[in-house]
C-alpha cells in the first residue's frame, strides 16, 4: 500500500526484533515505557517520511548491526 507507514509499539528491547521490524518495512519502533512522552511526535515524524527508533535502543541496535556486518565480512573473507 502506497503511503502506509508502520509503527511498532512494543515492550521488546531485543536488537534482533528491532532490526527485523525495520527489515520488514517498519518506519518506527517505540518502547511502550517511552510512548507517553513521544508517541504523538513519533507518529507525526513517520507520517512525514522520517524513521524513528527509541533512543534507549539506538546504540545497541547499531552495535548489533555492526557485529552482523563484520560476521558477514569475515565469512566472505574466509570463503
């Protein structure tokens, strides 16, 4: 569907879940415990084409992605 944005509102702080949600097309990932203060702003942001991830997860997710990328690079180098 054109123009549809997906926002995941969840309790899960697992990096794999965040990465999986974005790889399946999510535009935002918000932890329920942080939603009270940010939800309306996040909805407006993703509606305008931006992406959003709860700040408390951002660093951990980036590190997980770096580890995944490094493992892929190491596997290609050994192959």
